C-alpha cells in the first residue's frame, strides 16, 4: 500500500528537521574541530554577548618600610592581600610615542599584616597612565589598629608597571592624635611608616575578554 504523497513529504521534512537540530546540538557542544590535521575553535553565540558584572583583580603585595627623612624609625616589612575593582579602563593599543594617555581608574580594598607592629586596612583610589612607560598613581586611606590604639593615615604612591606587576614608592602621613580615635598606633611603634616601597602582584583577574 503506497502512502499518500503529502504524508511522505511531511515525514521527510520532520526527519530532516530532527537531523538539523541534532547536528546543531553536537556542533555547539563541540568547541574544536580538526581539518587537515589543524584544530579550529568554533564560535558560539556567547562569544558575542557583552560580559557583565564586577571586574576585579586579586593581588598580593610585599611591603618594606623606609625612613627617607632620617626620623629614627627602624625598617619593617609586611605582606598584603587586596582586590582592585575597575571603575573605567581603556582598551586602546599602547603607543609609547603618542604622549600622555589615561589607561584606567580603579578602587581597591586591602589588608597589610606587619608581624613586628600594628597592621593596616586600607581603601584606595588608583589611576594608570601610559606615557613612554606605563605609570601608576595610588592614594590610600588607612585604618590602623594595634597596641590598644587606632587611627587614620593617608598614603600617597607613585610607581611603574613592569608587565603585570606594579612597583610603587610611597610616603605616609598621620596625626599623632585624631578626634574620635585617640592616639595613633604609630606613636607606640619603634618602626618607621613614613615611607617605603611595595609591589602589587596580580594572582587572579575577572575582566572582559
């Protein structure tokens, strides 16, 4: 018994549709394909969708303090952990002969542990500039706590970027007595906090691709 022509056409179309759907499914599941011994990555719709959310960098930072004004404090050291959050960033290509170019603005939160004295928690505003070499500027508001005392400090830093690592020199200012906080912990510390240098070493970044 021969099936009606319209029915056979519907069956053929249905089978073809199922084959196309399955083919599309397996192609989308397969991220790479090999042709003539060469591997190619297949584009997927998600590659063209904008990335959303908070973009940040987690970092560690070794710190070493100095006494540039000869005030008598001893050098000490710390290890810091923190996270930098992007406010705005330029993705234009770098050209060292193009003059001064702003590359980005950021904010950051961090904690510095000093084994030999009081420790510090800070919030930062951070800027990056491209000139004939990449520069960075950083201002920190520091909350210091130790020896049963607490206080606020401001720290101002300038540095250069070497690949992904930022190297900073800094100077730190504090008041011996701050209303609402009392005497600053630095008044009890034998170590200098007037200046020093530190490195920002990224360990993980979430950013647009």
